[in-house]
């Protein structure tokens, strides 16, 4: 594959997203949580959401040790992949190893989630929602696919 045949983010937005979608559709696509709802209603296989966080109290009330061994913490309206933490394995009940081989604790995840809620990773730094999603590498619908 030649580098010139890869569709970049700006070209995708200019040539396809803006041209073929109305304002409502763009709002849905800009929110990972709204996209999840649309995919679920349409019966499209996608990673399961374990927990949604809309307020700081949600963060403090959540039992972090109940998380699976692998998961992703994401902002709903994040931009360019910023703010996403991918966890590959559990080290002990309250700490995990990230995809970048860093140890992260439940306290680290709480602080990161609070940053997401404050809009640290969203478009325009506006308040956002966060969620914990099934790690895609473990999702049965994606095991047979080859992303080459």
C-alpha cells in the first residue's frame, strides 16, 4: 500500500463526513456513547460498555476492583484518541498493566476519569462523559477479523 492511498483524518472529514452527513448524524458520530446506542439498536456487534460516568459522584461510588482484567477507559467526545487508556492485564485487585506497559492503579483511573469529565480531552475542552469498555482484542466478534 502506498502512503498516498491512505485516507487521512482531514481528507475523511472534507470528502466524506461533512459531505454525506447531516448535523444530527455528525453529533451522534462525535459521541462514542451515542454511537454505542445506535449500534446496539441496529444489532451491530461492538465492544460492551461496562460503566458510564457522567458525574464525579459516579467515579467515587464505582467499585474499581470489579473491572475485568482488560478494558479501555475512554472519553465520549474525545478528539484524536487523546484520553484513552487501554488496559491489557490485571496485576492485582486494584492495579493493571496498560498497553504501553505502565502500571496504573484504581486511584490513577479515578483521577483520569475526573479529568475526562472536566473536558481535558474533549472537543473545545467542554465537560464530557467517560466510559469503560470491553477491550476489543477480547471481543468474540473481532477475533476472526484481520486488520492488515
